C-alpha cells in the first residue's frame, strides 16, 4: 500500500460515513480552489482531514519540496529560492503588545509558497540583503493554512533561514520569467517581463478601513504587441527611477493575473519587486505647447510636441508653466519623465525659447482619422456628425461611471470620440455640425474591433469659428 493509500485509509477508518470517491472528489475541489500546481493529492488529503477534525501523521521527510507542504507539518526543512520579500511591518496583538511580520515568496522546481517571518525572525541579520533567485535553506519551520486554504510556511522562534551556495536543480529567475503574452487568468507568484506602454502614474486613495493607501499604475506590452494593465498596490513613485524611456524594459517579481474591467490585469503588492530600465536624473526637454488646460486643483495639464513629433503629457504641480501660452516653445527640466509623461514640481524649471520652426505646430501634428492606430496618442480636426450622448455605465465592481460619446469624421473617414468620468464633460459641450480641434486623444480597440478615440486629462476641445 502506498503512503497516500495508507493515509486515506486512516481517514476512512475514523470517518466511516465517507467513501473513497467522496474523498477523491474533495481532493479535486481543494486543488481546484487553491490552483493547479500548488497542491498534491496527499497535501489536499491533510487539509480535508483537518476539516473533519482528524489528525493524520506520516514520517516527515528531512527535505521536503513545496508541493509536499500541508497544514500541520512541523519542523520541516527545505531548499528553495527567493522570489520576493516584503518590508517588515509592526502590528499589535489583542493585548496591545507589538509584533513584527515580514512575508516572503519562495519557489522551487514545481511550485511556490508564501513564507511568514514572525517577531525577531522578521529582522534576521542579513534578511534585507536577500535578492530574487538567492538559494536558501529553511530549517525547522512549521506549516499553517492561509486564508485561501493554501499551506504557508511559518518561521518562528525555533526556525531559521540560511543562504546556501550549493548546486541546485531549482531554476533561476531568468528561467521562470514569463512574457506578457504568456499570461493566463488565475496565475500567481509570477515573474513577468514586458515594455512600458504609455503613462506610469501614482494613485492615492483611502481603503475600506479609512486608511490612506497608494498604488502604482502602468501598462506593459509583450513581445507579440499585446498590452496589459498593471496595478501595484502599496507601491508609489519612489519605487521606480525618475527617468524612464519609452518602451523601457520592465520585470515584475511576485505578481498575479486577474480579470479586470477591460480584460486581464497584473496585480502586485508591497512585496512585488520592480525592475525598470532607467536613471535617477531626468534630462531637459524642448517642446512646443499644443494645448493647455486646468485641473480642479488649478494645476496646468499641457500637451506638447518635440522636434521628432513625440507627444508629451506635462503635469505641472508648481505653476512654473504660468508664463506659457499655446504655441510657445519651452525648455523644461522635469523632476520625472516616464515615457511620454512629464512631471514638473518645485524642483523643476521652465523657460520660454524663441520660436523654432523645426518643431511642429498643432496643424502639423494632427493625424487623419484613417491613419489612427490602436494605443497611439493623437490630435485631430473633425466635424461632429451626431449629438453627444451621456450615459451611466456599471462596472464589474458595481461602480457607476459617466460616459459621453460623439461621432465625428474628417475627409478620410468617421470615428467615435468618447470621454469617461470628468472627461465626459468636455464631450458634453459639443454640438452637431461643429468643426472641432481635439488634442491628446488615446486610441483603443472598441466594439467589434473598431478603433475608438478617448479623451484624456490632457485633452482640449476647441471649436473652429
């Protein structure tokens, strides 16, 4: 009799109301819930036994693999590699006493697992120096079930972590890195690579507990050209370089794939490691101001173009562009440049330059509708063929958001122009038959694969006389 059959029989002996087929069905359910590749039949059997209040025992292996883990295992030892590592956080127990907790994700040839380091183990000497791919040995740890039912390694007072330089069959980080085009819904603990596609931005919000939180948002493009939205919860702009070029290479360590409002998305957390090609020092930019608008906080939002016809979204939080007007050529030293997104703050400077005819004007920057391509940024001039319509759209999360849309065309063809949320108000002000100049539009694939243009915070709609 195999070890699995022996353990299964022990469960059936203590729970005679169960049949082997009952248990096998529950094993499949456990594995489906936690995810393929994260749990063996034997590991699932231990979780099921725990659900019924039955304790199974087996001779523990001196060295286990991550796939062999099960809740209740004690004094386990295993060799694995580091995927990522979170900062240590301080919490309070019910009696008010403080404790520290640090989480780490590890992987081996077949699986991944979460590791929790408690109290003084959260600040083990040298723990901060661990890098992705480092080979470590976990000694005398214990395993508990996490909230989603997956087994989690716990490092307590009697446990230890040591680095090792022995030869290992566990693949290195480069080997397990996946391109954006390879991702599927439900995958977790991934190492993902791609290129920056568009704007990188920070977000501040208040969570359900009323606590202030941050997130970093971007889009990454894969080798096959497909793009995916990325949200890294708990991260901010201090996690990335100040200077990031267009289509810079990016690698994210410790992320998962889930379904969002616009398809699959990549989500990470404060333990996610971000590797982006870039530098600390931004470089000056010379460009012509195409349009200038104000936010609700009275900050300037500028669309500009350089001599190579590259469009830039300039966010001015310092009022340093108050000297500028549309059509001016300016030189600015940004505090940050993320692709085509420029940030100006109190550490930036802006000055007006003499007009340079080699830098395109707005009329030279406009694109004919027939030449618009998905994911590009454009300025157009067109006539409105259909009265703008406003409607409320329900998202998957239950949020109701405004969408205004109008149908326009130039001498090459028609296209839909749409505005979400605050940008919907720009579209609302237009009327049928008007000829309008619209700057800062982003092209996306819409219904039935047709291309649609979306108004952005850097857009401006100007009516022609």
